[in-house]
């Protein structure tokens, strides 16, 4: 599964993207796995209310299932301007 990180999420983790093997069933399960990797992931996912997630380029929720998903993207909320 490809994971993409944008804006300050990318800055905290230090990677724009990575490919991971996971047994996570939901986005939240994936976040829990990532948080357990290193402090930089814990910092990036410390406040989930400040994050949005997209599955295969469609906005989604953290309780969404990952079955069949090829790409997960994490990013801060976007505002118009």
C-alpha cells in the first residue's frame, strides 16, 4: 500500500511517500501501526482532528476500511483562498 504525506505531515515524518505492508483493517488501525514505528510518526499523528485522509484519492474517514485500497494520503485540512 502506498502512503502519501502532504504539507506539515510530510515535514514531520520526513518523507513524501512510502510503501508499506500492513495488516490494518481500517485507517485508524494503520495510524496506530505508524505511530508505533518512531517518534516522528507519533508527532505527525498526535492530533487527528488536524488531519484529513483520502483513500485512492477520495476523501474518507479514519474508521474507513482499507480492503482493496492501494493509496492512502494524509494531509491537513485545506481552505479556500
